[in-house]
C-alpha cells in the first residue's frame, strides 16, 4: 500500500467482510439454479420431441409416405416410424419400420432422461401432404387431440397445417 499524505490506500476490514457476505448470499441464491440439471434435461428432451415431430412432418411431405409419431407415457419415449405394405408406404398396414435419424444416427427412438415425464400417450401420423391423422386413420380437426405434455411443457400439432409448436 502506498501512502497518500496521512492516509493509506486499501480496503477496510468492514468493506472486505461486506463484499464476502454479498457474494455468499448470491452464491446461496443462484447456485441451485445452475446445479439443477433436471431443468436442462427437461428442456432438452422437449426440444428433441419438437424436432422429431417436425422432422416427421417434413419427411411425410418429402417422401409421400405416412409417417407416424408415437409418444408413450409408460416408457416416457417417442418413436418416429413409417409403414410398408407391398412397397406402398401410404398404406398403413404391415410392419411399422423405424425412421432413421437425420445424419445416420440410428433409429428415431428416444427415451426421456430420468425425471422427465411424457404425461400422456399420443399416436398420430402425417399423410403425404402433412395433415395429421389419428391412429384410426381419421383426419384430426380438434387441436386438443394433438397435444402432449413433456416435462411440464406442451407440444401441440395444429390440425389444419401440421405445424408443430410449443403451446
């Protein structure tokens, strides 16, 4: 420390303790928000579900095939699949085949991380023009029929357009 006249430059003990108390209070208040990975896992899985559903919509229109999206509350999972009946992918019979992830990442099947819940079962498919149909093959017109809660967020498919959004 240098002297300036009769005064020494520096911090007093009271100033140092005050700063330490403020930093401690901030650490106690903010640290749990950054340490809670469930929030990040929940948001990440929800974003993955949005991307998978949007991919299914685009794939149905690009390929001309019926593409199914299935949310399973029991297994907390989602699956994107297509049908094949004698080579005609618009006919919903035969075995449902998993769709490959973009970029060659394997089957488009995903399980939610622990602590993230898929709140309800929902199965629907997009036809070749991107319209959503229920599992019985009926065109869906009720927006409430195409919603699923994932980790406290709601994914919704707009019936008229097939637009996938967070509501």
